[in-house]
């Protein structure tokens, strides 16, 4: 179980950094609507998630 946590930790931190960066960028641009900030954060994690789901993309560690 500890090995699994150690493997997932860097992935989760990467998604968190992207989420925070997108939300913070929008906030600093003047957006104050929490719904819009959440939407920007969620939208920012979709591209790496799609890459991870693609078994032909060797950059994200999910291979057949």
C-alpha cells in the first residue's frame, strides 16, 4: 500500500499544481466568481488526464 501511495503522490501533486496555477491566473486577471475559478482549475487538469488515459501516449506511464 505504501508503494502505491508513493507512486500516486507525485501525480496528485502535479495535478494540484496545474489546478492552482490556472485558478490563480484567472483570479489575478480579476475573476472573483468561485464557480469560474473551479471551472478553470478543473479544465486545466483535463489535458494531462486525457494523455494518461491514452495507452499509446508513453509520456505518462500508462502502457499496454
